[in-house]
C-alpha cells in the first residue's frame, strides 16, 4: 500500500481512539454510587477573583465509598469551596467542619440508576457516531487518492475492520459501565 493510504488509516485510527478516550472520560463523570474525586472534578472555585479548578486549591480524597473529603490548602477557602460545589449543581450538600469540606454521597435509587444507564448509553452512542464519522471521512479521502481500484477497495475493507473493532470496544465499555451502575 502507498504512504497516503497508510497515513489515512493511521489518522482514522487516531480519531477513533479519540472517541474511545472521550467516552471513557464521559463514563468517569457518570457516578455509579461510589464516591470518587472525579465527581467534583468540574467544580470551579473563586480563588482571589479568578475561577480555579478545585483540585488546585485543595486536596480531594475519598476516605470511604460514601464520602468525599476536601482539605483546602488555605482555611479561608472553605466558604468558597462550598459555594463552588453548590454552583456546580452536582446534587451534593457540602458540610464544613471548620477544617475541611465533607460531602456525603447518597446511595442511588433504582430510578436514578436507570437514568444513569440511559446517560451511559447516550454517551456510547455519541462515541459510535464519532467512530462512524471518522470512517466516512477516511472513505472520502481514499476515494480522492490517485491509486488503483484494488488499493482503494482494500483500504476501505481495512477502514471497515477498524470501525468494527472500535464499535466493539465501545460496546464492551458500555457493558462494564452498565454493570457498575446497576450493582447495588
């Protein structure tokens, strides 16, 4: 095969890998009942007038499966951290004990678990759309090349095999996440 075909295959694989990475990131944001520092990863805190990620003003840890503790590096930041968590609208009720902010993560109801599974399925479907879009772009690029029809046909088969492989990865990730969410 030619260099151009190899380049198209490599960039398609890279784009499909990007879709999988994005899906994994989306899945970390879908909480499955257990407390995790990633749950407050999107929280921004007003640090002396500029919005700053929570992880840059405090140590975030999970002492157990139901609690997130946030230890600020400056005690004066306690109220700002609480405010940031409330503004982020994560459904948590932060408590301040004068030393740190503590968040109790409530157990998920059956209905909420089903909603989270729907969310996970939607994220997986978005990833599949991205993968198929990368396939479509690659096929367009292959058709534009000045190579024999056999080379084009072989490249399209390779692209379809890549697509199938990444769709399977997406489905596997979804099965794992669904099981994690539905496990009480």
